[in-house]
């Protein structure tokens, strides 16, 4: 289990539920994302997430790009 402050570099499917975005991880589970931009073109597509774990299953995303 990663600890707060851990760098995250994972792939999965970007999903949107209500006003929040999540990464459905290829490894199982999901992360809620704090985003600096709204990645509307990537929703429901496979993406690569790079960011920092800032809470339990919460990642401050530096980048979300198509994988």
C-alpha cells in the first residue's frame, strides 16, 4: 500500500462520476484525481496517470495522457 507522498505512475481507464474523475487502475481498485485541467477527451479511454498520492486513494495528477 503506497503512502502519502508516493509518486504514482500507472495506467488504467479514466472515468467520470458526477463531478469527479477517477482512474480505474489496471492493477485493480481506483484513484480519485485532483486535476489541473478537465480531461474530457480522455474520459472512458485508457490513460497513463503521473502524479502524487495526497490522501487515501486520492492523487494530485501532474499528467493524464492517452496510453
